[in-house]
C-alpha cells in the first residue's frame, strides 16, 4: 500500500543525510529535490521513500524555518520556546493564554465595539472561570474518573484589551513565532524601503497577476519598469521613483495568498470547489485538530460491559480489581477521523512526563509496536501537529506542555463547554473501543493476561502489562481502525477516512532526529570535561563545547538527550542556542536508552572501577544485545515505563567510571570470557519494578466512600475526630547506624514541572 503524501511548506528547512536540500517540484505522488550546495542536480523521491527516510531519521524537516518574518534574529536567540529560561516560558505561556481567549471570543462574537473594549477582558475571564466550574461540576455529577480538576486555575487579573491586541499583532508580525512575545521579535518595525507612492504603484502591478487572463509575471515586471522610466522623465533628480528589482517584485507576488490568486484567475465558483473540501459530513481533515486525554484504565467495567467478567475465576477477578487502581491510559486521536495517533499504558499518575511521552509517540513510526503485538494491519502513522485540543487538567495547562506543543508547530486550544458535539471525542472512542472491538476477544484471552506468582505462591496473581498491551494494540490497530462507522465517517472506517483525507490535504511531516530531541528530549545538567560531556558512562565531544569550557570553565551546561537515539545530544550555550554533540563511540548512533543500558551491563561496567574495554568487546556485546528479545520489546512497546530524569540518575548511580575504548590487553582478554546476567540492574534502570505512585487526584463528591473503595480497591479515610483510645502516631528517629536519606537530586528545570 502506497504511503500518504506529506505537506512541505515553501519556508521549510529540509535535511537529507545531514545535507540541506530544497524542494523543486511538489507533486502528489512524487517530489523533486535539489541540494542547496553542490551540483544542483535534482533527484526524485516518491511518498514511500519520503516516509521511509522520516522513519529512520534520515530526513529532517523544520517547518517555517525560513519564514522571512522570523528569520532575522534566528541566530541571536533560542530556537525553541522550551529553551528559554523558566520565567520567560511562563511569560510566553501567559500571553498565549490571553491571546487564545481573545481570539476565540472574536471568532464567536465578531468584531468588538470600542465601547466594550475597556471591560471585555474581564468578561472573557469571567466566562472562562464559569466554563471551568461547569466542567468541574459536570465531572463530579457523572463521576467521570477520566477527568480530574484541581483547584481553580490561578490566571490572575486580565490585561487590558489594547495590551492583548498588541501581543496578537506581535505574534502575527513574527509569523506565529511565540518568542516574539518575550524577546521583541516582530515588535521592532524596520524603516520602509519604499515610499507610499512607490508601494502603491508596486501593488497595482502585483494585483494584475490575479487576472482571469493569467498574464506572464516576467512581462508584468517589464511593464512596471517601463512605467517607472516613463514617469521619471517628468520628475526632478531628487524624487525619482524606484519600484524595486525583480526579486522584490517576485517576493511581493509570493506574499499574495494562493486563494486570492486562484480566485482572480478562475472565478468564485472554481475557487469554492477547490478550497471548500468536505469528506462525508463536515468533520474536517486529518491533523487539522487532534485531541489528547489521559484516563484511568477501568478494566473491571470494560470486562463487565463485554460480558467477560463472569467467565474469570475469583483469583483473576481479584487481579483485575487491583490492576485498575494502577493502570492509566494516554492517547492522542485525530478529531476528523478518530484515528489513533498515540496510545500508551503506564502506572504513573498523569503528569508532564506522561503527556509529553504521548505526544512524542505521534511523531514516531509505530509499525514495530503493532508487529510485536501480532497485528496484521500496519500502524506506520508518524506526523506533525497543527492544532491540539486539551482539557483543563493541571498538567495540560502547565508551561512545559504548552511550550512543547508550540515548539512542535502546534497550537493549543481549550475545549468548548456549551458545545458538546465539539468535544468528548476521547470518551466516545473509548466507548466504541469497548463495545465493538474488545468483544472480539474471549474470556480465555483475558485469563492469559493474568500471570501467577510461580516463584512465590504468596505473591498471588497480577495483570501482565505486556499481555494487556497486546490486547489493546490488536483491538485498536486490527479491529477499531478497520471498523466501518455510520456516524460522521459516512460508512468509512477510520483507516479509510485517514487515507482519503491525507490525499486531499497531506499532514505535516513529523519532527525527526535532532529536531525531535530538541522538542521532546530529557533535560539534564552536566559539566564539560576534557573528554567531553558524560552521560550514563558515555562521552560526547565537539569543538564547540570545548570552546564553551574555555570561556566558562567549571560552569554547568544544560543538555538534552533523546531516549530513542543516544548517538547524539544537544548542549546549550549561554545565549540558549543549541549545539549538536556526537558520541565519541560511533556505535552509539541510533542506539536507544534500553539498548545502551543493556550494553553497559553486558560490558560489566556497572559498580566497577576498571571500565576499559576493547572495540571488539563492544562489537560482540552489541551483536549479542541484538538477539535479546526483552530489549526489543521494551524499545517498541506502549507499556514500557516512561523514562524520566530519575531513571537516568539511577543508571549513573552505578557508573563509577565512564566507559573507555582501549587497545587489547591481558585483562581485557580475561574479561571477554565472562558471562553476565541481565538482572537486577536493568529492572531498576528500566523502571520495571517501579511501584505505582499514590493517587492524589480529586474524587467526585457524588461517590460515597464505599463506592470509592469498591472502585479503586483501597481503604477510604473517613472524616471525623480520632478515637481517644487510638494513640497519636509518632515518628521514630532513624537508628544511628542507618544513613539519613538525602533529598533527591535536582535537574534542569527548563520544562520539567511534574504534577
């Protein structure tokens, strides 16, 4: 099956195999590219080849990089919003919030009269708070455990209307670059090069392009210059007209919207037929809007709905009752088609890390995940973001998530309250997933999901996340995506609607390679050593960071790593500019976090002083790791623990000295003959045995303590005075020989804001 096309913009910066290229001809099935420097010979890539290059990080697309409105100060400021200091991130997030509210008000109400402008922002704030309270009240009435609201958001007093309007103009003048709200990009208007008279004459010739006769642009330019010479015959020397060169004229024509040109050349009827696209019912097009949500995986209710609960034994039912208090599901769906772009199972409470992990999976090819689960259909969708609708949960409203979505070229939207048909896609999809897809699995399938404690009979039965992952992946990829819908899809399946919609409007390409790392990577702080920057026992070296070390010796630097590829990291200088730093060990290219930690264990550099190894030993270890099924499963899994800075700290706790590749010696020969196991270091490094976090999220008031206990499988504390017989709890002092626990290590706080 042929891959869907991608939409490359005219201002995108494109790299293929580390070489910058430009798009010469943009076709539906094929695209012609030329190298920006070199022989300039064109080469053609079809959609399958473009898709394959994106999947293996050979093709990198930075959207709107060369937009003339935002490129002037590109070399003097941070390239991503999340690279800014925390206070500046908060400022940008606050301004974007008020710009979004004012924009939504204008879309609904139209132009705001002058007499209402002094009080309009207070009205907008009041409506937002009222909507928030209504959503919270609705969640409490319906006892919806998938939506959790903390205290009312501290949005502060609204800024004046003129101030917000000024912010909007800044954002528009900077081409949507959110950094203009803090660093002044787009605010300083340059002195116009042409006089008003010259601009007016230029405009008259530019608009001649929008003619039904479709005139030749070069001919219009020659006529314009002839008119300039004719007018200058009657003007004094100091007031001669200069209507600009050919490049200026072509740039002004390029700035005219395509719709305006097409409308002028073809008429209103053809323009409407071309630009007013509707598939079935008016539901939009793929990636125009995506929705993300995180909910507790209420497995018991799902099994009761599909009439499987009674087929399970008491031991299996008890295992599922315990599991439903542990497991959470994070998903990102396309609103127009209902197609799953991302789905994860985890035991972490919803937070910034879980939200970012779900969005990162949108940009990654998930075909291997589907194959591991035994799916027959593919799940190779990997795309970029446009608009993202999130609820008002605190982790979605955090600066970290907002800046991540902004850096991924997305725009965050709040869900409407009084328009239920425009929200609730996640809830409806989960209902469909339960009623239509999970019914295809028998009670035997869910019995296999429960694993028994073979080694320790007292341990009892528990739900195996690997088996549960396989059930949900097969239900989504093989059944739900291919199930025809009689609703807004007009009889098509989500997969058919996705493929057809992508043919009409291709989705944006996903961030890959270093671009994905700069958006979704983990932030750490390190010192630059003579050997480079050390991360988990591996050194990363470049001339640029050594220059930073000479300028500021002993200063900490912020770095960012990608758990999918540790062959390179990103370091940041004092100005916030990103620097790509490659690993000294070239075998690290394309190596994931799971494979890298296994390599450390296989080379036996854990908790040892002597860490010198030969290149042959490294190659043999990598060859052996390729045969470890557990490593491949953890890498391509939606149920593997979400790797955070904490897991990196666990690994580095066991690294006494970094790995060094040396020539062969007698000791290295003895070391190569030893055999090593894969536990218990990897279980701790991968977070396999992590305990579930305590749930501090609010419970709906309409749920009684008995109902809460039955639903979550835990004892509910009732309010009331303590009994007199009950002794007050005392906190015992630790024994003298027992070391006092230190506070956890702090990490770089550029985006981390754990809920």
